[in-house]
C-alpha cells in the first residue's frame, strides 16, 4: 500500500511535538462544474518542533501514533512571514 503524501498549512502549534495542518482539496461539482473546496485538519507529529504558524509543509501518512495522530512531518516547503 503506497503512503499518502499531502501538502498543507500549519494552523496550530499549541501541543507538544504535535501540529495541526489544514489541507485543502479542490474538485469540480459533478453537475454544475463549479470548483468546490473541501478542507481537512490533520494532527501531525513534529518530532523536533521546527514548524511555525502559517508554514507550508509536506506530510506523510504513517502508523497510528495516538488516537487521532496518523501523520508525520516530512519537510517544510516554505516558511511563514508571520511574526509570533
């Protein structure tokens, strides 16, 4: 089974070694052809704690690390310009 890889934006960093990443999927409506957006939030394991709020990251699916955490951070694509 291939591992899923997603690209998203960090929306929360309040937990220890865990970040919340928002992933947006766009797809056309089957009848009206309007582009729809669906967003999912995933709990991601950030072992070192290098991510900041607003960073664009690449995440990969892994074995369950806790009840809701099934993703691990692969790399930071771009840093945020937000000052926190």
